[in-house]
């Protein structure tokens, strides 16, 4: 039967083409595949749902079994955050012209290339860097590439990584640094955090940094939400040993927090999802890499780089790939790591988001998040048995401990769910030193009433 | 020949957004901080360590919502993509259905957090589980995971998994080589190298694939794995692949099937039945999800039971009537990317596979191969065009590599010129070849199953017209495009550190420096 996705699925067209080829049947065209390579038994797949009405009903039916953060009151973050996604961003990324595009050319896909350049340009303003690559798969992948880039620059084989890092991200970094058996293994050494306030432990850094240190990697805000005021000191220590300073930042914070370029970071990495991309069950994540516009760095980038240039028509601008030859597409195994499809559509969502926000939008959202997060922490901190672990400087996320109440996070979250609330991420397995602690995320989507509702619910749970 | 379309791309001469707007305009507002909140908390600035406060606002444009929306809609219009005819070889251009976009955009996908309790994720977990079963049936593999953010990332996943597999057997230190072919995707070699392996690359024989003897000479106790596509990008199927796998297995290596070119063999064979240990499908290409100009994508990675313990976590598992996420896998390689993958892409791919069904998938493969052979008949009739490996007389599978070497020699017009000129008629830039170019002046169309015979004929008509132009008026081809959003790019600044600019701030600095020089 003719299928709506396949124009040549009518018998007469197939016959017409077969006749043009001079073949008797379609089977003849597969003559290259030996008979003993063929399926051993026929395929058994679920029945086709070729009518859209059946398909829609089936998928929508399955999806209705989910309970989303649209209906629940959500406080999960931890690398995938519930920010408001402007409708304009959604309309822009759903445009088929670029949604379904593949490579194209700088002339025939000019608009898409310009949008990518505007992603790099606006992100460059936020982080304070002149060189921004096209996106990679995630923040962790960006950090992994950046560490490898640093190691190629200085030939050293150890990276110091802050311990207060997302365990998922750390697991990605460990893969990128290669296992110890491999010749180019980069040793990952963790840096302690100060138990009192969550800042990176400078004494530990001083004791571990050496002439073998390729890079120091830390994050502002950290995974545990901490805004570490020692950022410039950490970088100075890294530089004193000739190591590269790599800083991870969540760009949504950069209307109120200084861009890492301002405090002398060498390479900046971070997530893209917070800038106008839905959580998508974790499928909204993406990552970026930025640095100074220094040829030493540029020539080690693994990503595609897109430069503004001109055309043969005077005064006309275009955008083309820079330094293509050094990528894996140009040099195969001799290229800089590898690149491929990643999260380019989200770069366009990000570009539109940053343009909608402008400098004041970023300031407003940053202030709102700061104040609401601290307000939530103050409400929770007042509950007997509940403690805010690092109460001083934090952005968007903070650690809540339930040891004093004798409650497990899993227990609290289970009770919260009965009230339609998704509690914070359970840290008790990943950070056992923090006891029964949970990472709460508060953004611009929350209202004061939401936060009070959370506090009342937790108060009830710990009192029970 | 029908008349060619009188096409012209929209020309908006749209400024770079950094040049747009006026101070004080707003595109997005947020609620004012509740007075009850600020009353308790005080000024936001006091919550930031002084040395990390932002003193200078970012130099972003200040625009209203309609200005931003219209700017990006204009830019979208200046993107040809699949609005034209895109027979982009190796990427298997398919219809990305409207309903699948709508389904994946629903809040029951978009507003899910991956750390939610699995009890609240039953629908999405069921879709992943059901789709895994479909891919297992198509490939014969025992498990699939969706964490890899593209085909190259799945190749990287395999490199990481192979490390863990050989380390578990105490052999990793000596197994430091990966074997591939020069015709395999560059990422196969690059990801192996990025995971720490040495790459051994096999060259092709006249029959289009490397010889079994060359493989035997390359395989040793140092072989970690073989990574190979079949058919390759020339539409040539290696009929000795089973012997290849035996040779690698006998030496203790693993075999990975890069199924980037699945359309040519879809429903015809199973990777596992050929003996492969693992394989990869591109959901953003082969399974009907859009490419987004470069993702979000999914390289679905499948493997045999013997490798399952090394897969990245989490795995979706079914326990009685409930679906769950299994993170407790001690031998796992951990993560190659945060979370479990680009879930909307998985939802779209599942919906696509359900719409097609077994018969539809089989028909798609049939039509792709039929259309490719139909194209070949007509393309080889065009003056200046030849086929790679001309001595192979069997029908190619879903794509064929051609050469414009003759055209280039006789007219001075090369494939890059033709590529540009074709866009003047609404044809998306054609795919040439991965590096290195084994075939001079290569190009590689792939018809796929979506495009109509009329579209395919139009595509060929355009190419025939341009080849005629090359002989009669080569300048018009060499100076193309003429009907596009912009004119031919000046590539000279792109690799020049004094002139390249990947951001507007770099561009401004370099323009000022250049102005001072004058």
C-alpha cells in the first residue's frame, strides 16, 4: 500500500523505474548481498500504525502515563533545569528550514550559519571570551574536550578537578581522560571542598598542583550551587604552575556574576540547556567551549569553528567554517579529538533566547533566581531538623540536609510526591560525606507561594 | 526535460543581531521579586561575593520580541535545507513527520526531568523499552542504549566500551589497535584515537573494498576491534564480511558495524547474524528524526549480551509490570554524556518505526535502492560524469559515488562549483565525499525513499543543465551561486588568525585594528 512518507511507493512508479533500469524485479538490485547473509527468519515487529490518527492515539496514550514538571511542582535541577522557555524560542526552533537541514553550503544555508554565529557572539559576550566553538553534546563533553585541549597545549597529563562536581559530568570527564592503561591517559585528581562553605579547598589545591598539572577545572556556580569567591585565586595558583584554568559556568548566571574572562580563565565551558531549551528528560542538554582568540588555542579546538567573512559582492557578509582541516573530518585519527552531529539546533534556541533577554533580562533573571533561591533556603532552614549545608553564597541550587530530622532524602521525596512535589536530587549516595542531603533547584518559574508550599510540605513531613 | 524552476532564495541582507536594537528595549520580562521575598533576603547583589559581581553588563543587543522573532524567521528563510531537494549521500534524507514533532514537543516529553522517580516516567520508559525491542529485532542485538548524542558519539561509546571489555579480560595494555577502512567515516578512526587506540587503516582494492588478506595481515593480538560500514559510501557491499568477522574474533578482537548506511540493507540482514558484536543506528537520519543542521541527534548503540555489562548507565529495564532505570552496573563505562540521551529524538524514531511497520521498512529499503539505480542510469548519460569503480557491474545499493573528473579536466569546472550552481535551482548542496577523496572530484547522491521520481528527475535535470553550462559557459558555474541568499564566500580570512572572527567581539577588534593599519 502507498505510504504517506514515500512518494515512490505506488506500484506503477516502481515498475517505471525498474523498466528504466532494465531490471526484472527489486530483489535483483540487492544481488551484492550473499544469500547466506540474509535474515535467518522474518522480522517480527509490532503492527504498523500507518494512519496518523492511530499513531497519535498510541503515542499520546503512552505519554499520558508520564507525570511532568508542568503538573508537579519541581525542584530537581542538577544539570538539567526547569527554566522558562519563551514561546518565540519554540517557534524559531520548530522552523523546518533549519530543523530538517543537513550540511548545506555557506550561501544556501546562510541564515542558519548566521544564527550559529550569533550564538557564538552572544555567548562570547556573556562569558567574556572572543573565541567560541560550535556546540558539543553536553557540559561534561565540553569539559572533557577542554581538558584534552589543555593537555595538548602543555603536554602535561594530570588534571585537577573540583570534587563538588556532578557525578555524571565527572564520569564523562573520566572517559575523555582515557583509562590508565592507555598511553595518553590524563590522571584525574579530585580537589576537596571546604566543609564549612563548599568553596574549593585552596590548601588542597596548593598541595596537589605541580609542574605535571595540565589544567585545573572548577565551576561557578559549583554543582552544589556555590559561588566561590576565590575563583581568581584558584586561577592565579593554576597559572603560577603553568597550568590552564578551565572554568565551567552556567550562562544563565552571567547577568549578575562576572564572566570568567574577567577573572582570567583560559578556557570556559558550560551548558546550553538553561538558555531557552526544554529539559526534554535530559535530552535538552548541550555544551559549549570558549577561550581567548589566540591561535594557539584555536588550532587545538576539536569543534567546528565558524567565522564571519565577506563575499565576492562588496559589502556583503557570510559565514564559513574556519580551520576545518584540523577536525576529524579533515584529518581522521590525526584530527583534534572528533566532532560530528551534536546539538546545533539548540544553539539557535540559545541565540534567540540571549537576544530576547538582552543585558537587562540576564540581570533581572539572575537577581530573581538569587533572591528566590535564598528565600527558599531561609524558609527550609527554619524547619527544625532541616539544615542548609552551605548557607552563604549560592545561585539557583543549594544543599538541604535532613539528618537532624532523622529522615532519609528518599523518604522525604516520596512523601513530597504525594503532595505533587518533586523534591531535590538525592545526594546521599554520591556525596556520602553530606549525610542525608538533597540538592534543591529554584528558578524564575517558581513563585513565593510555591516556595512556601514546599516549606510547609517539608515541615509536615519532618514533623511526622 | 521539463523547464527548470525559476528559483531565487530570499535575500534579506539581515544585519548581525549584535548590530541591532536600541538601548532600553526589552524582549522578555520576568516577574518583579515578591516584596515578601526581598524583604527577607535583601538586595540580590549582597548575595554574591564582591569580587564575582558583574560590573559591566554583557554587550548583548536590546530588542523587542517581534524584532527577535522576525530576525530569526528571516534567517530561517535564508536556509535552503530540505525545502529544496536534498539527496545528501551518507545522511539518508527522510521525511521528518509533522505529527512526530508535535508528539515530542508535548509537555509529557519536554517538561520531564531525567531524575524524576521512574514511577512518574512510565510512558517515556515504555517507549524507550519498546523501541529498544524494535532495534534488537532489526539488528539481532540484545540491548540498545541511546546516550550517544550522534553517530560519532556512538563510535566513541564503542571505543570506551572496548577499553572496558579488554581491561576486564586483562588484555587492554596489549590491545591498542583499531582496524578500519579508508572508506569508513572519519569519526570511526578519530573516536578510536581519542579513546587512546592506534588506528590501522585498510586501503581499497579495485573491487571497492579491502582484501581479506590485507585484513589478516593487519589483525593480531593487538587488535581491540574492527569498525566498519557495509555497504560503504559508494554503495558497495563487502561480501566477505563474515570471514572478516571470523578473522577478528579468532584474534580476540570485537567487531562493530557502523550502520550509517542502513537503508541499503534495512530488513535484509541482521548485524548480529553476520557475527558483529555491536552496531549503531542514527535515529536522526535512518529513523526519520530531523537532523537540526547538526543535532540534537542520537547514535543508538546496540550490542550482544556479552558486552551488556559494560554499557553506559542507566539501562531501561522492565520489572514485572513496571519500567525502571538500572544504574547499578559495576562494570559499566559510566557515562559518555550526561543523562540518558536525546529522548525527544527517541520518541520521534519510535513513532516513525511504528508508522512504517516491518513492511514499510522493507519497502523503504527497496525504494531507496531502486531510486539509486534509476539515478545511475540517467546520471551516467550526462557528459563529464563517471562512476567510481567502473568495473563493478553489480547494482549498487542505496547510493553510488560518482566523479566529475572528466568534466573538471575538460571544462575547469569542479564539484564545488557544481555544488554551488545547483543551489541556484533550489537543490540543496550535494554531498561530495569524506576525506580523503579517493575518487577525484567526487559526489555522492542518495535518493532515499521520501523524494518522488519527479523530484529525482528534476535533480538530474539540474545537474545535466549545469554540466552543459560547464561546457558552454563555465564562468556562470564557477561564479555561482547567483540566486542564493548571498554570493560566493571569500574563504581567505577563514584560516588567517588576523582576520578570522568566531564572535562579533573578535570581529570588531580586528576591524578596528585593520582600520588603524590603513
